[in-house]
């Protein structure tokens, strides 16, 4: 299912915006959707155009590892540390001499020459919601260490996808930014802040696809015409609407209604837009290579989207159906090694390595930035339940493609993986680097609802990794 998720406000007829924006309800041409798109646009804030900044990336795929992956058991193994720090898992060599990764990353080890590891990311924030907000927006949460923080002012800085959607034009009938397969939420269904357009206005919200691309016969409702509306009939309805519009031309021109109706029609009529979602066009071998699971097929879908023209796709690692509240997703408070071996690492290793290989083979890696990151890391010392706890002081991430020099490590943590030793990178530095790759100067100005200029990022581009 494809859904647009907004704050649950009600329209004048009592129907929620959330339900009205559900694309499956377009039905007989989506005649109500243009008005809703127009309502969003009315809240748009003026923005300065993005200045050319030398970035190579046409697109970005951001893989967000919900829960906080353990740096010791992924990108920053500590083989010389005591067992209570290094754990039971061992490091392995990669195809780049001197760079080690965890033994549960054999496929990633083969493509390390394409990857730049960041080993000194840091927020000093140990709460999922607030640390995640900083990573997703490039702006610290107020206050820090706030668990179960909710969206809204003063923590309503636009997410990276919203900024891209505001500044990048849509291509091929598709929006500039899409998030899938689910939004990020804490136990109890509490959504994190930092996933929408915030003060930019809802017209800049990334599209949220609530879906499971691994389901048999997967398709997104609403991205094809109903069986009772073949293409000729669709064209006739468009012609009829155009005729009716002539009677209301002045009113429609002033309101901008036509452009929003056209956006809906373009989405329905554009073959390239619809084809981007048709995973059955991929060979069984390709689908198997990514992994026949929700995350793996979501990553494959992301590749198809950037290929079709989407500028930024965020793929969230979300909770599995059998995840427990004491260790959901990458939040391994208990039995860290067990969860890593059973599901987390094999699934991630397969999908991430497949994405890099696939993009490279298609000639897309040079123009696609791939970001691998979570909201924080895990504690150096393994706790009494065999798990690792929240740790924002230092954690790891990875960048690939778009002019990033592969086969390198930027920054370092200390001997136990507890604090940055050198090359510290904060989330606003990461966001500045992402914008730089996309050809957007971090100094580009947006304007808040009061007309005040706000730059995209106050961080520093990590120039040494290019």
C-alpha cells in the first residue's frame, strides 16, 4: 500500500488528510487530489535556488539502520580489546589491505574498495528519537537525550529528503524524495521527529510508501489505471476536464489548480513512473541477490527509483514482525550476537553489497551517493544480558559512490570503541557532505515561516574523503 503520512488534521468535510491522500483512492482520475496538493503548496516557503557546487550525484540512497548498529560488530572491530568489549564475533580481511570488518559481512568485505567507512560519527545523545532527529535533519534536538520525542516545534527542522524535494525538480512524473517501506517509530507506535518537511510546509514532505516489496505479486495500488478506465477513456476524461476548465480559466489560473491536477495525471499516465515500482521486471537472479525480504526488496526498489529519476530515496530498516520490545531491529539490548547472526547481519550484508555491485555494473555508482547510517551505536561493554546498550558518543557509518574515494577509513575511535580518537564527524557534517555530493551548497538559503534565512547545513563538508 502507498500512503502519504501527515499530521492527522481534518478537512472541512471531516475526512482526514491522511485518508484523502491515499493514492489508492484516486479511483476515477484523482479529481480531489489536486486540491489537496494545492493546499500543501499554499504553505510553501520561498527558497533560494541551489547553487552548483561540483557534486557528482544525481541521486542519493540513504539506508537508515533503525535501532543503532553496534560499531564493534560491523565497521569498527576491536580484536585487541578484552572479550567483554570485542565480543565473540571476529573480524575478517576485506579486499582492501588493512581494513577489517565483522565476520558476518563477507559480501561487504568483497566490495570494500567502493566504501568509505566513517568510524568517528558522534552525537553524544543516547536517545533514539533525539539522536535520530539530528542524523535525519542535520540539526540537534532540543533538548538532547529525549526519548519518545514527538514531531513539532521547536524540533521541526526539515529532513534531508524534504530539503531535496523543495530544491530539486521532479523528474519522469516521480517526486524528488521518497521514503520506504515504513516511517520510523518507537515502541508504542510513537513516530520520531525529523521525518517530514517541518517548517518548510507539507508540500515538501517526502512521499512515504507503506509497503512490503517482498510480498508475492507486489504492486502499489493507484499507479495504474483501473480496469474500467483504459487509456483512451482516460484521455477522454482529460479532454472533458480541459473543456470544463475553460469556463473557470481565470479562477484556476490564479489558484494554480491546473498544475496540481496535471501532477496527478502525469503520475497516472507516465509509463516510466509506473515501471519504477514493478519489481517483477527484475530477473529472479537479481531479486535473489538482494534478498527476498522486506529490506532487501526495498533496497532494490530504491535502485529502480533513482534509475527512474528520484533524487533521494530513504530506505528504513524497520521492525520485523517477530521483533521483541527488548531488542527490536538493531536495538540489541539482549543477545546481541544472536540477533546479529540470525537476521540482522546476513540481511544487511546481502542487500548492501548487492546495491553497490548493481549500481556499479549499471554505471550508476558514480552518480549515486549511498549512505549507510543509524541514529547512534552500541556501548563498548557487553551487558549482563549479552547485549549492548545505547551509545551516541561514537559510532560508525559508511559512504559510497558519487565521487567518494572507496577503500578508505575516515576517523578513528579509541581502543575500546567508546569515544572518537580523531576525525570526529557530527550529523551536520554528514548532511553538509550529502548536500555537497548532490550539488547543493550547504550555504544555500531556505526561508522559515517568518522569512528568516536558514542555510541548508551549518556543518563542514568532509572534503578529505573525495
